DNA sequence: TAGAAAAGTTGAGACTGTCTCGATATCTTT
DNA sequence: AAAGATATCGAGACAGTCTCAACTTTTCTA
C-alpha cells in the first residue's frame, strides 16, 4: 500500500532527495529516542548537512513531524476499515480505539500535533487525519446503527478520547491511559445513557 | 483561607522578598497571556531584575510554575470537601470534576505538570496534589457507597479523566473537553458496567 | 555534450533563550 | 558601625532557531 519510502512533494533533484531522506531517517531515530523535543540543528548535524539545508526541506519542526507521521496515519485508517468487518460493532470500535491509542503512544508527545492537525487545513497531516476520522466515523456509525452506542457519539468524540487517553498514559502510566479509554468507551455505550 | 500572598519558603531578606513577589506577579501575567511557554529571561526583564536573580529564586521553569499553582490547588481541594454535602453523590462528583476541569483549563498547558506532580515526591506541588486527590477520593468513595459509580473507579481515574479532558479541550475546543468529561463520567456510572 | 538555467547547499551571523558564577551591593545583627 | 550573612548583578559560555547571499551541483536543451 505504501513503499515505506517517505514521500517528498514533487520531483526533486537527486541530491536533494538523498538529503531529505537522510534527514527524515535521523529525525525518526531521534524521535524514537527522545520524543518530540529533539534539536533540529542536531538532526542536520547528524545527517551531515548544513542547517540551512535542513530548513530548506522542513520549514518548521512541525513540518518535519508531519512528514514523519503521515504514513502511520494512513495505516491506521486502513485498520479501521478492516475492523468494519468485526462481528460485534462495538468490539470493532473498541479494538480500533485501542490500536489508535497505541499508535499515538508510540509517537509520544505528538498527541497535540494530531489534535491540531484535524482542524488545521494547512497541515500536511490534515488529509491523513481526515482519513482516520472517516474510518472512525464509519465504525461509530455502524455501532450506532446497531444500537450499541449512544446516538450522540461522534467520530470527533472518539478521536478526542483516544488522544486524551494516550496523553494521560504518557503523563502518568500507560495502564492509566488504558483505564481512561475503557471508561470513555463505556460512556459511549447505549446502556450508559444516564438520564437525570 | 489563604492570604493571596505567595508563600516563600522561609524568612527572606526584605529585598529578596520584594523581588520574589514581583517575579511571581510577572510570571502570572505572562502565564495568563501566553500559557506555560513564556521566556524566563523575559520575566526577569519585566520584573526589573537581573536574570541571575531570577534563577536565584526559581531554579527551573518548573519551580516557578509550581509556586504559581499551589494556592489554586488548595482551593480546589476545599471545594471538593464542600461538595461532599451535595444531595446526589454522583452529582457532587460530577460538579467537582467540572470545576476541576475549568481550573486546569485556566492554567492551560499545565495539565502535564499536574499529572506528573502527583507521582513526583520532589515536586513542590506534590502535597497540594495529594490534597486534591484526597478530596476526589472522598467524593468517589461516597458515590461508590451509594452504588452510583462502579466499584473499580478510583480517585486517580477521576484525576486522569479531568486532566485529560482539559487537555483535549485545549487542543481542539473547550466543548470537546466537556463532552469527553461527560462521557468519561458516564463510564464511571454503575449502569455503564458493560459485561462482556 | 557544453553552456545556461534551475535547484539546492552552505555556513556565517543575528537573535533569543537557558543557566552559571565571581564580583559587588544590600540587609541584619550584635 | 562593622562584620557576616544574604542577595543581586551582569557578563559570558552555550545551545537552539532561523535567514540569506554566495556558491555548487544537477538537469535541461539546443
């Protein structure tokens, strides 16, 4: 579905493409090791290019992170679509939510970037986010039709829950994130409609 | 309950105390305006002291933020205790949760600091957090006894939910945070115990 | 394939911010 | 009022972000 090779915008000169990829590779390594707060200058240094070159490819830290995330997001959306075939609609939804949370947790520190990307049209990630949201929407719609979740649950609710739970897990401990996700999902269920 | 005057550790020299207070005041203003990412150097500048003086009072950004938050936290704990008198235990809990979320939202960007402070014994805020957690625990316990929330709901769950919802509200829109909180609280309810 | 045009790279440098520390100034105490 | 304890000062060592004009490499085209 995806070559694994990062996707620069258009045709690039050969040397430019080489640098682009080296930078992205270094960034991925730095990210895996330190989260989102690595030094951009350091990335350039380790990739063996001048920092001006770095900025030529990625105007801001955000641009870089977005390039890093795009592929993952698309995969997640695909997983969502597969789960539409799950026996229980609610279970499909819950399974997907857990997978999404793991995804977000791996990219620790990026929850904020993700949340903002959905709303920001200028974000590179916007398209990918929309796809994820669409996948979520389908899962939610199916569960709703089956009467397994409340009628007022929306895809953005799901998206927010997943990201918030991932965030909570990052701040305290991963199990806390999972608990939160579980409670939230239960809050989505039809049986939870506490009339007051 | 609280003089409103920030609380330096011990007896300080008069000039030192004056500087301490000016710094804290500037920090509060900067915080209100830009969230947690203001420049420490700038605070010193605006307070009219050398930056070395700043660092003499607050070793790290965190120290400063903690000083800024302590009082608010204590207030929140007190509110929790008052709400123990609410007619409906669940409503008392929910009301407090909403208040706590507002509190956290005002101090936008500090959710992370709060979450970590609970677990970090070296934090100035640790005591205040414990107090908040204790207040939450009492509210949860009361609701649990009344059979209004699941038996496995804990104060840390509540704490995590509130902070995560506040975070979500910061990232997208405040209403999204409130929705998340509502779903989470419903997930806490006894009726939501989806056996599977 | 040479030369021109396009595309990309370079690294110095202008800023800003974090943090340290010895010299200096200011309180407090006796 | 002098000594001693406390603070403040501000220069300076670093690191990071970002820009830009000069320069180099690639690609295009005749």
